[in-house]
C-alpha cells in the first residue's frame, strides 16, 4: 500500500517529470552526438587508412618498377618479401592480365590461376572490355580474414608504359594494362583503435549525462523544488485560514516574484475573508433582526430556517410546515406564492392573513424569491412577510373617514366643486349645488365650470381660478336664468390620486342686496346732509331767473320796448342758469340712484372734482377753505366712479364735521378751517389724502372708526355707516384706506389704489 502511494507520488512529482523530460532529451542529444562522432571518426580513419594503403601500394609499384623494366624476377620477389615483413601487410600479389599470380609474398600462390571474376579482378573485369582506369574508392575492398578480423585490399593496375615495350619488347604498345598489384593489409589494429574510441566516447557520454543530470537535479531541487515546496506550504497555510503567513524565498527570480504574489494574495484573501465574515455577520444579524417575518422553505413547504421575528411570534420548529405554524391550516394555501416560485423560478406576491400566537388576527404582504445552488437549480424558497395589520386598520379607518368625508361633502350647505386644474371641468360636486343653481349633480359633472358664469369670464378670472385662492363678487347664472352673486374660494387638493382645484361657493346675493340697501341709505343720508348746500346752489340760478322774469313782466306791463342786446343778454343768463340747475339736479339724481358695482378705469382726480362740485357750497357756507395739491399726470385705476364719489363725499363730510366740532368746542382759538386734498403716484400705487384741521382721531378709537354703526356723533346726527361703507367700497376696488393724525393737528385719511398691469 505504502509502495503504491510512493510510486504514485513519484509519478505525479514535478521533479520526476522534469528529470525524465530533461534526461530523455539529454540522452537523445548525447546519443546522436556519439553516433555522428563515431561515424565521423570511423570514416576519417578509413579514409586516412585507404589513402595510406593506396600510397603504400603506389610506393611498392614504383619500388619494383625498375626491376620490372629489367624483368628481374628475383629482385621483384625479394622486394615483395621484404615489404611483406611489415605486420599490417597480409598479402602482396602481382597478377598478369590473364589473372595468374606471378608474384606473391606467399610462394605457394605463384602461378596459380584465379577466377578473373573474383573479388579482386571483378573491379575491372565486371564489364567487357575491362576498365582501364578505376577510381580509388572502387579499387578498395574490405572483408573478414579467416582469423576473424577485417582486412583491406587495394588493387592497383600496372600500366604498359613506353619504356616497357622499348626495353623488353614483351608487350605490344597497344596494350594499356599489363597486370595488377593487389595489396591486402590487416585492419585489426585500426578496428581495435576504433573500438577503443567508441568505448571512450561512450564513457564520455555517460559521464556527461550523469554530471549534467546531477547538475540539473541540483538546480531543480535547489531553485525549483525547494521554493515550490515553500510556496505549497504557504498556500496550504492560506487554505487553512492563516492569512498572516509569509513565504520567504531568498533568490531574485520568478520564484521570489511568485512568493511575493502569494503573500499579497494571502493578505488580500485575508482582507476579503474578513470583509466577507463581517458581511456574513451583518447579513445574519439583518436576517435575525429584520422587522418582518422571514422563512426559508423546501419544496414540501417545511421550514429550513427562519429569523427571530418569526420565532418570537409563532414558536416554530425546524421541519414544521409553514401553513401549520402561522396560518393555522392543515394543508397548503390555495394560492401559494412559494409553490409558484418553485414552478417558474420567479418572485411572487400575495396578501395573506393568519393568527398570531396571542390569538390576534394578523395581515401580511408576502413576497417569495428562489434560492439556487451553484448549478442554478432551485433548492429552497425564501418567503418574506411584512406585517400590514396597522395599515389594514388604517385602511378601514380611511374607508370610514372617506364615508364620513363624502357625507360631509354632500351635506355642506355651500356648493362645493372639484375642478380639473387645467381645463376647469367639473369632476365632482356636492348636493348643495341644486339648492343654489337648480342643476342636478349628475348634469354638472363633466361640464365646464365656466358655463356657470353670467357672462363669459375674462382671462383674469380664468387665471385666478387656476392660481388664486379667492375670487370675490362674481356673477353666476342659475338654471332658471337668475343672477347669483358668489364668492369663490379655491384651494389645491387631491382627488382620486390626481391634483385638483377644490372650489367652495358662497352665495352673497342677499348680502349684496342688504349692502346695496345700506349703501343707498348712506347715499340718501349724504344727500340729506347736502340738502342745505344744494338748496343754496339751486337758489342762485332761480334768483337770476326770477329777476329776469320780473324785468320782462315790468317791461311788458309798461309796454316799453326792450333793447335787443339787453333782451339777448337776459335770455342767455336765463338759459345758463337753467343749465346749471339742471346739472345740479342731474348730478344729485345720478348720485342718489341705486347702482350695481362695476369696475372700470377711473381717473381719481375727476372723481374728487365731482364730489367737491356737489359739496362745495356746503363748505363755502361754513367758511371752510379747500386746498388742492393734485398731480395731473396720475394714471387710471380700476373702480366704480359712482361709489368712489360717495367715498370722497363721506370723507369731506367727516372732515367738515371734525372742523366744526373743534370750532364749536373752542371758538376763541382762532383755528383755521381748511381741508387739504392731494393726489400723487408712488411706484405702482395712486395715493389720495384728505386731511383737515379738526380735532383729530383719538388713539383709543382709531381701530374702530371703520366698524359698522360705530360713530362719535350725537344720537340722531350720524348712522355710523359712512366710513364702514367707504371701507367696503375701497376693498371692492382692490384698494386700502387708513387714517392717522397730522403732525400739526387734525386727521388725515389715506386711500391707496393699485395701478392696473396694463396701465403705465
């Protein structure tokens, strides 16, 4: 068992793989090197030996040349005998052209006939006619001797030279080759040298292989395996969770860089692991402390895990069915979002109810989400239940509140409209619209609110309905074409999840009628106040007319002629004073006429002059001077000229009474009786000031003087409506009025009117 594990370990070891790979490569390299080296040396030896043997053969042939020329056979034999004494020479033979051995170092071979086709002669005689010139490489033959070692034979042709035929005349001149010299030498020493060289070379290769392998093993063990083992130990410490470990490799190469990278990786993994642990703890804490019910269920709807909120509410156990624990059911819900999640792998919502462990009914919004493994298979489902019991209770209260709201909405005595903020169409209204307008509620819904106006409203009214909060005193039309004066109060609101304008209508028709009666009564009282002055104003033209008529009657009785120029002058005076009286009467009639409020562009200087014209005689009779400080360049304002004239007359009457009260109370002071009227423009405002030299306004009553029926006059001398009605008229004209005391005595009433936008 241990041997098998060791063998498997060695087989899977990196050093084994490296050594085997390097060893095989090295062995193949050395083998190829040895093979080619030996082959080269062997070929070199054989080439050198062949050349040497060939030179020896030529030397022998040349050495015997002279003896052959003399045909001295004894000398030839002696030379062959002497030369063959060398150890390497095996045979020296001289063949004639017929293949007979004529000379040999072995005497028994002389005159022996050889086969012309044998190995020695075959070189030249393998074709007819025989070859006369053969290269060295083809003249060499190597074979084994009877003793078992190799021998080399070189046959060299003996050519017919010119000297041969001339000296001995044995051979014809046309013969080129006379015979052949065959030299056979032993290769025993050469083969022994080659074998020794091969052995030395093999030994050298073995030494090189072993030394190189040892060096490679040392280098791999020292610079590869040792650092790798340190890296492996460091990586395993990181694997065990020891992220502070440091791998130290004291060699400046890739191994050291790899160690630094592993150290950095360990530090980074440690940081990430710590962060992940913190996140895990945080997620676990969130899972436990999340303020809603969280469970994890398997496909059988059994609880795998749940948070603290769920445990506190229902006291469950792992493995319980969810529908038993907190829904009080014996089987799963008919509509089960967990089942749907397992079916399609998507999140699902539902709204469910159950019984808490204290017996109270609870309501939840349920959301499920799948939990998948690494292969993407759904292994569980998480169900999160948000307690909406309080919301349910609020919804019930809201439903009751809405019912109450609708009851209040429909029973409000004033008409209430719900308008679209853009189109001003009626989205809803209450039942009170029938009492005021005569229309049924169903008939008005969806119709434009602007259809209720008496006249088509201008852009100012439409814009006010969209932006303002109050639109006062507008004319509406009822179903039976009756005029209704109404005040419109507008507030933004929300209706059916959309922004709307909530409009409340106040019918002020009767109130305006009452105000109109008060205003008319005030006018009549003012006319009564001005009766003496008006009578004086009318008395003057009547006196002129009376004088002129007496003049004409006297002339007629006496039947005296009347001068034409005097006649014309008298008639012209009568006509002028009749017009003056008619103007006074017409002005009085217009002032006393009952009119409705109608705003138009008015020049306040003209209103002041008209008021003074009708009231001037009153002031003149009482000796009250009027000082004017009028700005003739005043712009126009929006107002009702008739009612503004009533305001100015009321201010003049109050100033007159104040001056007279002061003069009656202290006649000896010699105070000046004067009223000062001034107008001016300040920015976008027209200011009117009416001040007097009376006794002024006591501080204790300054805030009461504009209240209805409040007066400081004696009983029977005032109604207390003048300033109150004046205040209302100025408010309707979008102006303001206030009072103060002058620094040198007396009261000052200040009236301010805004300049319209379209007026410069």
